[in-house]
């Protein structure tokens, strides 16, 4: 049975226009909002992408205008709407409130009357077809929803190459649990299998993929915004991701999460619905997307050759620039392998300490790069690659 993926052009984050586009896209994708409420119930939980304390405009998080648009559509049918997200790191109320405030989400909830979730209690969810885990720890508020809406942000990702709607479900796991799962699944292959397990256990009724302004380069937080102008909706997160991946001239099989999902038959056949003939034909919108430094084609070719012999020896790794590091220690506290030390600064000036990654203990997950608000974490490429241009 095939699913429908609605793809439409969208040139700005205008809340009123986005609300109309969202409602029409849901109807086109077979996920009519009023029908879902009538069939499943009025308790709606919306999960945006709030990966870090980033202000709107950085293309790292869900724009507040899009969240407001989605809430406004559901408000026609119910007042029981909750916004729930658990970014990586500490999940204290103060930490969450800081992220909700900076990203603009808190203001949206105040204006619209939607509830903002601070309850980080979790439920263990089991499902058929789990490959690398026996159960998935999920925020209780999400598990108790009648209608669950998943708002992904389309970005390059230093660890998983791309992140979209399927990877966005990693945020249903309480914050510090994320640190533990990265430690349990250190390779991109095993981590991708775990993300597929989450998608097998937690199934959104509607997945949205915001590709109006995307992030290329060293995403999901340290890259560069780029206009793409596409908005997508589907009942299938993996199908939506596949379609959007083709719109940036990439093969979904090159994306570890989608390759794992394909191998597990988790990507249904899908039909593209669009008023734009080019989008309907999945003609690329971007043909020169800048990949993360860790995923350049030459690097991947060499590190994946000979059964992965060179992977651990030559693969790019995270490097903390001492000139930009202020020694806050956030990366050290949240490193899945505790592979970061705070050391005294030899030269005078600046902060007293700075962070250093122990190369032998680093699993190259790039969580430090993702969580650093000062973009002090770069990707260090082995000098051998300079021979290949």
C-alpha cells in the first residue's frame, strides 16, 4: 500500500500562509486534520525540532511561525494541544525553559494558549521489529497523545549526513537518555538502526518537513542557512525524507538512516502530490548542497574501503578550537564517552580553561559540535586527504 507525500513551494515563514498550506497539504497527503481529530481524539501533541538554544533564523530549529501555523489549524477542532520536545542535555525545567524561550516557542504557546510540556517522565515502549533495542524510552506526554504531530527540520548532519522527519523522532527520548544511547550505539550504522527502532515504536499521525530554509555544511547546528523553498507533509516520516533527499540531488541509500530503513522495509511506496510539476517529478531544487566536512565524497570512499580498515584511523573527527572555546564545559558534561577534558589555558587572556577531546576515546558522533553554542567545534580532517584535493 502506497502513501502520499505532499510537496509544495513555500517562499517565507508567514504564519497565516503556512497555516493554509499546512491544512491543504494534510488533505492532499490523506491526513486531514478534522478527520484525524474525529477518528482518534482531541489530545494533540506537537513535537518541533529544538536541537539547541538557537534563535529563529539560524535554520537550526523549527521556526516559531511554523509552529504557530500548525497550532492554529488544530485550534479549529480542539483546545487540548501540547508542545513537547526534549533537546539533548540536561532536562531540568530551567534548561528547557531557556531553550523554549530563545527559540521563540514559549511566546508562541503563550499567544495561542497551547500547553508547553516540562514533564520529562518517560514510558518504555515495545514494538514488533525492533532490531537493536528491546524497548524505547519515550516521553510520557507523547505516548499518551491521541494525535501526534512531528515537525522535522531538513538539515545536513555531521554524523548522519542528513536529518529530517525520521531523525527528529530521536527527540522523543528524554535528554540524558540520549547521551546513553549514543554511547550504546557509537557507530553511524548502529545509531541509524536505533533511530529506525524509534520509528518502529513511535508513529506520528502527521510528519512535516520544513525545507523552506535548510542548513548545509556542518549541521545540525554549526552549518550555514540556505534557502530551498519547499514544504512537505506525509503520514510516513521515512517516505517524506526520501522525497526531500532526492530534491537535493542525493540518493537516499547514501543516507545511513534511510539505508537502514530501506533494508528493514520501513520505507513504503509513495506517491508525490504537488501543484508544482517539477516537485511532482522530484526534479532537484538544489544540485550543489554543501555536505558536512565529515562526509565529503573522497573521505567516505577511502574510509569505507577495505572493509572499513581505514575508518577508525583516517575518519574525520571533532576538534575544539581553543581560541573560540570559552571553557563552559557543556560538551564535556554531555559527551557520550566522557572523552573531553577541561584543561588550563597556557597563554593569558580569554577564559581560564578550554576543552580538549581525547582522540583515543572519541567515537566521532559530533555531539560536541551539535551542542556548542559558540561554534568552537570544527571537523578535523586527516592530512592524507589533502593529496586528493
